[in-house]
C-alpha cells in the first residue's frame, strides 16, 4: 500500500513558493516594526523611577531632609516634568523632521541595508541610554534615536507594497496592529527591571531591536525576485518626501480632503502619543498611595494598546465593507469614534482613578476609540486618497498624500508629550482637558468631509428607491 504524505510535507506543498515568501514578508515586517515601537517604550516606563515618590521610604542619609533623595538627578528637581517632557520631545521632534527626509535616503538605498543600519543604531543608542545620566547627553541620544527610528515605517510599507500591492489593504487592520503590540511588549519588558535595575529596561529592548535588524539583513526579501515592483507601489518609495509638488496636484489633494485628514491625524496622534509617553508615570503617581509600583504602572499602561488593537480590528472591518465601504464613509467612521472618545477621556479622568477595575475598563475603551481612527487614516484612507481616480497617471500622487498625512501626524506626536510636560505641573486634570480639546478639534476638521459623505449616502439611497 502506498504511504500518504506526512501532514507537514502536505502543508508545505499546499502553498506555492510565492505564497510562502509573502507570508514570510508579512510576518517579518510585522516583527520589525513591532521592535521599533517596542524600543520606544523604555523611557516612558522608566520615568516613574527617575522621579519617585520618596514619602514613606527609609532615607539611608539621615543628614538629608530632601523628599526627592531617591530620585535620579537632574529629575530630582521641582521642574522634573518639564525635563522629562523635553527628553520626550527631543525624540519626537527629530522623528517628525526625519520622517519628511527619510524617503530621500530610503529610495536610494537597499531597504535591507537601510533597516539594518537604522535598527542597529537604535539598539546601540538605547544601550548608551542605560549608562548615561547627564541630561544634555541624554537629549542628544534621544535626538539621534528619533532620526534612527524614521528608517522603519517607509521601509516596511515599501516592502509590503512590493509583495502585496493593492491586496495589502486586506491586511492593513491586522498588520497595522504592530504599533500596539510593540507598545505592549515594550511596557512589559521594560517593567520587569524598572524596580530593581532600570538600566536593563533600556538594554534588553536595545538588544532585541539590534538582533531583529540582523535577522532582517539575512532574511528580508525586498521584492519579488527577478520582477520589477508594481508601478502602483513604486511611488511608496518616496512617500515621505517633503511637499514641493505641482500646484495643480496640491489643489486636487485639498479638494479630496487630504488636508482635513492630515489635521485630524495631527490631533489624534497628539492624544495617542501623550498616552504612549506619559501614561505609565501618570498611573504610578495616581496609584502610588495604594502601593502601586512602577512595574504595575507600566503593566497597566499596556491596556491602552490592548484597546488600540481592538479599535484597529474594528476599523479594519469597517473599512472592508461592513460600514465604511458601503457608505464610502471613512471620515464618518473616524468622526464617530472620535466623538465618543471625548466623553470617554473625561470619564477616565473622573472615575478611572477610583480603582484598578474602572481604570482597566476605561483604558481599553479609550485606546480603541483613539487608536482606531489613527490606524484607519494611516492605512486605508491614505491608500484611498492616493489612488483616487482624479489623481491617476500622476506618479507623485500617493507620495504627496502619504507625506502630508504622516508628516503632519508626526508633528502632533511631537506636540502632545511636550504640552503634557508643560501643563502637568498645573495638575493632571488640565492635561486631560488638553487631550479632550485635541480630540474635539480632530472631529471638527472632518466636518466638511462627513457632510459630503452624508450627502452622497442620501443621493445613493434616493437612487435606489427610485
């Protein structure tokens, strides 16, 4: 009797060589950008250790009456919130500026080499952060790390586009969850050592991103071997170039709503990145009276990103035909979620501090409502606008759209933590009022597009009835 194929061999033969390569690329690029976000979390987790609540701790130096003796200089001063905000902003400003010029280098270099250099440099800078306690040097390290981090997004988007093309829209919602997964893993990994040896909170993520860079160097396949990248994706190679484009193209982009989506993303990212960089330390100071340590604060902050994964999955469903495609209502989908997010942020500030249970629920809800629209705009919306029929035939269309939307969003990411650092000395309530105001502004910028989508939906309904 002839023996049948072993199940494992049958599985290998069931998929074509091209399918295995596509699966490898999707998984590898997911892991790569997960590591990029993972390596951004240590500073936000370690903040609660750099400036601690020393009340109730035994002071080994009996001659000192300082209430900040257990904090690390220079964050043992009264202006520690401004200093921590400055450290965040050194990274984010460099990231925002670097994102506009990253494509210039990326299109001239091999993606594999570009990612390897960026990830290795980012890992080395994190290792140095673990042993440097001088504010000026720390600012420079964060500055260069922000520039190194800009190598990630253009490269992984280009690589996925080379292999999947327009089919990539199917995977946008799931694949784009790498940001939230990276934030969660970064918080958990950094939180393991934050109480005992916080230097390891930088060292371990630094090693992880560097090793992943080496893996990408040996295994990443940039495009289908022997084939030119699809023409519809070649434009992604320059998707982060600055805005010097023909006036006619800019006018078309304004009419299509690129400006509105860009400004909406600015304020959505402002809220998201404020939570990203300040939530662990905020949770620590809020719950410190209940023996809530830095590790627990870091673990609690991951729930915001858990909610982000849920929100991204919901938006992926909406953008694939359940709601958004049926009504062509990308803006409406984003606006509805942002409208609901505003009162949820207010409720989190009001009742989220009453206990761990309420904080868990509110963080998940807020994460879903804030990060869902953010993910939808950076993926499906950018692809829809960049490939609109009025822009066909213009090779720079998708480049312009991506540059405006992602570049403007990065500015918001830089402003959020900076404003939080400046406002927080007046009270955390004011920080939340700032976040709620930003969320409302994000909704208002979409009002024209929401009106147009509703009008289009009504016309469609009338035609169907007629």
